[in-house]
C-alpha cells in the first residue's frame, strides 16, 4: 500500500467512524428528543441531523460522484437557520435520508483511487487548485461532521 493509498484509507475510515457514531446517536433518539436544543436558543438536534444530511448530499456534486439525492433539504437546513420554517421532514424521513445519503457516499468513496482523491473537487477553480492542491477531493472529508457530533453529544448530556 502506498502512502497516498494509506492516507486515503485513514481519511475514509475517520469519516466512517464519525458517521457511525452520529448514526448510533440519531437512531436512539425519539422524535421529541430531536427537538431538544444544543443550548438554549441554539439549533435543535433535528436541525443538525437535516443539516448534516444536506451537506453530505452536496458532496455528490462537489466530488463529481453524480446527482444529489435530496437537494430540497438545502432551503430548510443550509440556506436558513433553525426555526425559520415550521414544516420539517419527519424524524423517520430524515433518518432514512441519512442512511441513503451516507450509504451511497461511502460506496462511492470506496470506488475512487488514491489519485482520484487527490484531484480538484468541483467547488474549486482550476486556478485556486493550482495555487493550493491540498484543497482536493480528500480535503472535503474534513471536520464538519465531527464538529456537529460534538454539539450533539453535549445536547444529550
């Protein structure tokens, strides 16, 4: 295994671990528990679930892996803050979207070679990538989910 392949494997395994941890938490929470705020006046857990789904769904486009599964979630969970709309998808629907998006992403991740992971992602211009090739597809698997997992853990306590 080359050092590039090892780096890719480590990054994907780290992403998978965070997703598994979040999945365990979300699967244990009832709909009323998902309405709990991370802190008074802050995002609710259901909003964080929807936000993570929407951001992960955007990875299909950013990484060039195909069309998004749920672009309609952006208006609720990315473009607007929590509590802007009173109509949210049900917890059951969101949990299914979570499984669908993350399952398909992981399947797609494993099909990319190390060289493909080190290519420019689609949210990056050719010029910017030439200046900083570390901002590649692999860099998209960053700490975003880990950050929100920390918030979720605090809300459960």
